[in-house]
């Protein structure tokens, strides 16, 4: 059967009117209202195009707390930024955008259509309801009206992206928020300069849906006027789901009351020949029975306006764009945990999940340096007990996972998260092995914008075993790791500063001792890209507030000493096992080790579980980009293996021309340890089968050969001990001189 050139299927996709594809059934626009006489009227024009390509006095998008830009916000970020740095993205990572609901943050712009850019706060992800969206729009318009130079404002339908609010809900919120702001302004007030809002939508079908929804919502409001018709500018796109809706809408017209009767394709029949040809061509691959059913369903859909249709197009995993990570927020709340999620395709609103905190505390304790039995059995319980079912479905190996945590929920060993399996099904690898999983701390402070490391050789500082051996802090395994890491980094082309052992310890030939003052000098003056520490770490409760840091023979080295660091390292790796000695001393005589008041400050009661988040928090606020720490003791050989795999991938592991990512390097190292988890239990120089040993239950002479502390438990779960705080997708770009 031939298809007339005037009625090709391509015409249906392109929405070209033909005899068989009549013009769309748009609602007749309401007659233009006369201008308002009791106050200002705001003109809203819906435009199909790219927000970054339209000229306006002010460009605004929405911004979730701590969420890096995507979609329209990313387009705006690119428009105002000079490569390679993204201004809004950098401000987000540094915590400079508070993004409280309705709070507007402005950014300077380069030359181009975007003269002034801003983002309006949407609050934490998952919390934007229609009522809160009304407040957001009212705040935004009030701010814009107060700017004397803004006559036109370009924005998008804030709140309708990634499946949060429906287009109708967000449009209703916009109209109500704008109308509420304009209502109090009466004739005595000088008319505002802002008269026009350009509402941008990059997808054609959503632009139609938006215009229709706004027209309905503003029909009886004199403060807001929706300009009739859809305006087209550059940058507009037709995404796959919308193209499918257009094609389906055109086919329903062919199979309507007239087209449906012409099922035999006889020339001169009841239906137009062109319609029969097109529909027959589309259905030619189906048998007659199926063709009839399809015609019936298409005829039934003929009465539905295309602006009411939506289709979800699923692609194979290998064809999906995984550039947008799955972001999950897990915050401690009264009676449970508050969860929210944001992906490239959906937003899951915040909800409180009831959790028995006593059970969760016990689960955290048993999964912190777990036995082999607990490491095998409890991850499934963690996933079932803590993760809501609809969030569990988001945990796939198709996308990078970023967990936004507070200081309490960061104590949970989330690296053990596993996909829930039914009885008898084959168990899949844990999530942290299948994909890149990193953490982000939700804190009240803002990180500092520090001077970038200058071009030149890549520099690294390596510190090993700096504790006082006379106090039981001698760690031969830490020495081995420091020497191995320094050697590997030199092989990879880095210039390495190496400090090993306390001043009163056995000296390493040709290596400077790890004095706290000397290390601080290199940190403050050396411009190191990488810092690697192997030794003890602890809390210091002797002063005001709780500090955490690395143990040296003459005290703790904390982020407080790094307050004047102008060029903080990009990456800090700390294989630092917990010791309770300093905390016990601060708590006073007679206090048992491990109970120095810290348990009362953490709901988990486990200082070892709380240590890495505390260290990460302190170093990240100083401007460190990534903090990677081990949450419990690691066998000496596995600590060396992790470091070797991490640095090797970091320096050489990019695919093609893409730079390797820090998250990819962490995943590679985890995978290596995961593959070795059932390996041998040979004794290490750290003092026997327990791996790295020290005092007070963190390894040492007292427990070096205890039979109940074996390498098997540590060896089985060491891959999960490493926690990565930072952006997993952050590329590691070596400087030109390295």
C-alpha cells in the first residue's frame, strides 16, 4: 500500500497538518481582557524555547538545597559561567546557597542574552508542596518587583520538574502566588517596572500543557494576563515521550468515527483514502485481530485532548543517561528517619519512616567492624528495616548514588545496602560494589572558596604511624602502608613529602619523623593535591565542643589547625583506626575506655561509627573536596591494596578522553577488596591476625593474638569500611606539569 507524500508518518511526528492529519483541536482562546484599572497587570507569555537563549532583564530558576544544577538550572549555569567552572554548581558544592523557600540568590553574568541570573530557593528536596510553591512564587515576584531595573523576567515552571508537582499544580501555584503579590498594590502606588514574565519550556508538549493550565487558572484574576497563543523561540525540543503523544494524537484522529469505519481499506469507502493509507501502513505489522483492537482503542482515545495525554518511555539500562545521580536524603527525626529522593526522572516527597532507634543502634554496632556472619546476614536486614520500598526501587546499578546525611545518619554503614532478594533468588553484589556510592553531609556551615592549586607537578603528603610508641600507639602496619603509598604515588608521577614514625620511635632510614609541627608546615605551605594518613584518630573532649583529628605523639592534628589553609588538598585519604585513650583521659579517671561521654552525644552510642563523619565534616569545611576514611580497622595488606587500586585508577583509569572520577576510583578499590574478602589470614606486621593493632580495643599488644579477633571478619567486610564524602562524579584532572 503506498502512502501519499502529503500524509507521511513523519508528518504526524512533526505535527504537519494534512488532509489525513488535520490541525490540532486547540481550545479557542478567550477574548483579550481590557487592562486592569485598580492596579498593575502582569503579562505572562509562554515560550517554547531555551531559557538561556531568550533576552530578559532577569533570568530565574528554582534550586533545591544542596542539589547541583540540572535541566533548566544547568542551562542557566552554563550561560553565565566561563568553562570549565560552573558558578552555580560551585556555589552549591561549597554550601553558599542556602535555598530556603523563596530566598533569591543572584549571580553575575557574562555578555549575552542573560544579563542577570538568580535562583530561588525550593527548600530541601521532596518538601515542595503546592502550598509552599505559592509562597515561593509570591516571594520571587515580590523580590523582582523591588528591583528597579527589571522590566522582563524569564523563568520556568518551578516545581514541576523531575516529577515533583504536576503541570496543573505548579501553574496554579504560580498564578496564585503572583496574584497574591499584586493584589495589595493599588492605584496610589507607582506602577512597577516589571510588566512581563516570559515562562520558558523547552519541551513542545509541556509548553502546550503549561499554556492551557495557566489560561484556565488565570481566567478570573485581573492581576495576571496570559498572552494568547504559544510563542516559539530558539532552543525548543521535542522529547521522545512528547513525540509519541503527538503521533498517538494524530493516529486517534485517523481512527475516529470516520476512520474507524474504514477498516477494509476499500477505495471509495467511508473514510478518506489518505487516512486509510497512513493508518494501514502503521498497523501493517500486526495481524487482523490486533489491528481491530488497536483501531478501537485509538477511536476511544480520539475524544482525549493531547494536552491531557502523557507517555513514559523506558529505555534499556545501557541506553539511559546516568549523568544525573540518584540523590537520597536520610535525616534523623523524632520517631524515625526522614527520607526524600530526587532522580533524573522522579521526585519522591519527604516522608517520616518509623524506625525503632534501639534496634537501629544495635544494627549499626553490629555492622561496624562486623563478624563474617553479621556481614553476610545483616545487610539485607538493613535494606528491609530502614529503606522504604519505593526508595529501594531507585537503588539500581544504572546511576551514581549520592546519600545526603546528617551527622547522626552518617554513622550508619550505608555501604552495606543491598538489593532485597526473595527467597531462593541469587544474591546480587551490594550497591557500593555495583555502582558509585558517595556521601554528602548536611551541615549548617559554608565551606570556603579557596585558592586553586597552581599548575605544576602533582604533590602528595603521606603520613604514617605518627603516634607515641611509649603510649601504645605504635602501628608497624601503618608504616608499611605509608611507605607503599609514597612509592606508588612516585611511580605515578607525583612529588611526595613523606613523614613516618614519631620522633621518639624507631627511625625509618632517609625519612623524616612525623612531628605535628613539620606536617602542619607542609600542609599550610606545600600546595598538596593529595594527603594520605595512616595511624590513629580520636575525639578530644577537653575543650569546648567536640573535636576530632589525627593522633600525633604531641597531640591531635585537627581541622582547627588548618583554618589558615589557603590551598586545601583536593583529596584526603585516612586509614585511621579509632582509639579511646584521649577521650577517656578527657572524661576523667575511672571512666571506661570507649565511654567518654561521646555515647551520650551520639544516638548510635558507637564512637567508632561516628568518627569518620566527624573527621570528614571538619576537613570538608576547610575546603577539602573529598574525604575518604575507613570506619573500622583494616588488615594491613588490604589497606595497601585499597590505596594502590584507588590511586592507580585515579591517575590512569579514565575511559577514552574522559578524566577518571574520584567515585570511580573508590568503586574500583572497593571491588578489589570485595573480590579478596575470602582470602587468606596471614599474620601482618601489625601484630598478628587482627591486622593493625593498638590499645583499647583498636588493636595492640593486649589483643594481638586473641583467637576471637581474627582477620576473617575484617577481611570479609573491609570493602564496606571505606566511606567517601564528596561528589562521586567529580573528575580528577591532573595539572599540566605533572
